[in-house]
C-alpha cells in the first residue's frame, strides 16, 4: 500500500490563494483535474523528483461551509534543511504564517508549520544529517 494523495479544503473562491501557497510557496506543480471533477472547483498539486516520479500529491477541494484544519495536516518532506529554510522564508515573504517554534521537536528532522491562505496547517520538514 502507498499513499496516493491528501486533501485539504478551501472556501469557495479560494483556489487563487491555494495556488499562491502550494505552487508559488511550496514549489509544487498544479495539474489538471479530471474533467468529471473540474466543475467542483479546487485545484490539484504534485511534487516530482529529479527523475520525474511523483513524490507528493495534494488536492484542494472546495468546502461550504468551510472551516480550516488547524490540527490535522499534511506533512511534506524536503531533501535537506537548506531547502526547508528557503521554503519557510519564501512562504513568510509571501505573507503566509510560518511557525518555527517546534523546529527541533521531532527527532531526526527540523520542521516548521505553515498555514495556507485558507488557514490550513501544513507541516514542512527535512531530515537532519550528521557529518
């Protein structure tokens, strides 16, 4: 078994903010939704490795009434701490809330929590390598 995707929600009309966070902020690529699902709104995003294999997929669905997920969250892993830090800086510069208070609280990793434009919590982490 493997995980295919995770889904978070946004309010009606929240797709542009989702694109700013997941594509511009996290560096994921938006992919077209299947025609049968496109009318529902939302947006789908993928991350790829150097070979072009999908490493993460996240779907943003429209929910009305909407309530952000402030505890439940996807966790996305970057290859190294430098990429993690650059991503956190990029998200903060774009105006998204980034919380580094738990940076060293998960063994073997450094992390931050960011909140997308709809207020959903997203964990971003990277393994710590010891030389």
